[in-house]
């Protein structure tokens, strides 16, 4: 396998200002020798995070970024709160530093007060957590990662990267009974919204790359906010405005696994520009474009949105070129908000994307939602893509224009050096062969959605067979619902995704709201007009 065929080179990132690629030998933009473990569901991630936080000692380092942080979010069954875990580390002498999006007002269903309170708790314990609004107007810092470094104990170093915030509704498990600490969501998701999500635990040299992403943002000299109201509030509350210096970065941990890891990011084109991305960075979009162009048999996606014709164009073009290529997508049955204005605006981009994909390959595109055993829809918040069982990505980025151009995002692309020998062992078009990480992740997710027991992989490895297995299971469960849910419930959690088409009068007002507010474009105008990302 040639890693350069699947990964971006440093020039292909189109951001020479970043330290990220200068850390690596010339010609590479990734690290080798990493151990990467998928942590599927918030309960699994939170337990592992708490265990690792409790190992930290004086002079160790805990760095985190978040979109939303609820200080009282429990990390385990005993109710250990995230603020207590971070504060306890700071009280032991651990250097705790955080960057949390300042966010919009609570009445807009964002998290200004929660993020402020988390920061205040950490400050009181001796750490520092900054409320960061250095974004394009209307944008957010959407990266969700934690880096733990250990002075004199590099074998314990770990980075957690993915889509799981340290906040309410995230601590769900594979049973999908929901997190008892819920955030407000559409009524269809019930009192304890079921939540499906993924985070990666990374050990090895890539930990240093994730730390570099944090340090670039932390060392940005720009004011944390330019909003005069926010600055007055900071003065009244004595909120920190300047970042304390970080200790020097430790050497990267030694290689310990078989995975190549490349970090892909989004930063908006904004004024003034970021010192580490003066014209923005769109390596998430560029990385997807490069790998999707190589797809031959199967693209498997789990995503919160799947919006925008402009974004899914690369998928539609691949489906048109490759007549044996299939696409399976698992997305939420319903938006997370059900207001008279918010729901139609949420569906505009979805309708655009599905129209484009189904026009390209009506018989080779399958889109599903999932539900739990009680029939309650599961909110899909995962952001993962697996191509031909070779390349896999997990991160904070959704498949929409906002994530690919406008907000700060971080995703990990993973290529495993170890082959998976199960037949068919080669489903890509280049003879590179299925890789253990990508195939095992896809099979774990498929087994859960089909209610398969561990190790029951019959009909799930071959791309054509798994496409049919998903379709058959979803159709059977849908028939059970259509017949009034009488008799035993068939196994499986998949149901075909269906949405009523938005009428023209709704599109007339919802489309501008979608384009300007929900899914804005952060590219320079020259790239927007050319429908390009570089």
C-alpha cells in the first residue's frame, strides 16, 4: 500500500503556514506506528477518559477543546462530573488548559452559560479554560479533542479525537436508552434521547500532532472576542483574556502500533486570518475528495447531516464513474430541533444532497435512520467515513458546507498497515487490500445496527452482500411498523430514511435561511464561484 495514494501531501493541504506538516519528514504529512482504538458511544469514551484523567500527576498536561461543555455532565455511573475530574487534576498540579467555543446565547439553543461555568470551575482549581470566539461571523469552534501528556511516562500519552462533546446527552451506550442528563431536543426523541457517536483513542506519535493543533490555537495572539458586549462582560466577571504560556512540548511518544494517522482540519477564511492558517484550511474537504475519487466498491458513512449538493458532488461523481460503487449512509431520522422554522431549514440541505446522490445511482445509494428496541429514533451524531475497507475517518466534521469550509474541525484519517485477510480481501481498485482498522470498524457498526452478536459477520464483508443485508433488515423492520407493530419485533435497528419533499413555498423562505445561517460557506469567493475547495 502506498500511503501517498490515500493521504494528502503537505502541499496538497494548501496551508504552508501550519506547523503540523513541518513536524514530519519532508514529503510526508502524517505519522506512522500509532495504536488507534474506536470508542463507540459516549459511555465507553467517558469511562476511558476518566480513567486516564485519574492517572495524571503533577506537571503532566491535560489539553482539551470543545464545542459545548456542561460542568455537571457525569463521566461514569457514580456521577463523577467532568468539571470535578478536570478540577481534581488541576488541584494535583496537572497543567490543565482548555479552549471552549464562546457560543451564542442560550435562547438560540446553544451553550453560552454552560461553557462559561465550566471555564470558571477550572480557573478556580488552578487551570485555565478560555472562551474562544476567534471565528468567522456566525461560525463556531467545533473541534472536540483531549490530549493527555505524561512527564517521564510517555507510554501513557493519549489523544482522544472525534465527535463527542463533554456535555449532556452524550453518555449513551449500545443499548441506546439515552443519557439521563439530556439536552433539549425534538420531542420525537423522547425524555432521554438515544445518541450514537464515536471517538478515537490514539496512542503513538500522532499524539504530538493533536497537541500541535491545540498549541496553534492556544498561541493565537488575536483577542478571544471582538464583541464589545462580551468584552464588558469579561471585565465585570474578571474572565481571563490572555492565555498563560504552555510548557515546552514534549517529544512525540514512540511508535507502538500499525496505523498511519493524518489529521485533517477546517479553518474558515476570515479577517484577520489565523496565523497558522491565514487563508483558512480545508484539508477535510480535500482529503475526502482525494480518497472518494479512488473509491471502487463501497463507501460507508455515518453522519449527523449529509447536506449540500456542493459537498456531496464528489460522492455523486464517484457513483457515476464507478458502476460497481455503492453508498450506505446512516443519518438521523429527524433533525434535533422541531420548530416551525428550524425543521424546514434543516431539511433543505438534506433534500439537495439526497436528490444529487439518488440521481447519480438510484439503485446503489441506500440511506437509513436507526431506532432503539422501544422504537425511539436514535440521534446519529457520529462523523465517520470508510472507503473500500482501506481508509477510515472519524472526527468532528459533518458532511456539510459548514464543516468543510466555515467552522473549526478536526478529523483523523486512519490507514492500517495490517491487512484483513477475510474474503474478499481486496475490494479497492488498486490491490491495496482491506485493512484491519477500517474493516473492523465497519463490521462493528454494522453488527450493532443489525442486532448481530459479536463475531456474526455472515453477509457483512462483501460490499454487495452487506448492501443487501442492510436493505433486507430495514425493509423487514419497516413492514413490522407498517402492520401496526404487531407480533415479535424483528431484529435490527435500521429503517429506510424517508422525508417528505419540501413544497416550493417553504423552500422559498427556508433556502436562504439554510444557506446563510445553518450551512454557510467559509471559502474565498473565487473558490465558491468555481465550486472548488482549493
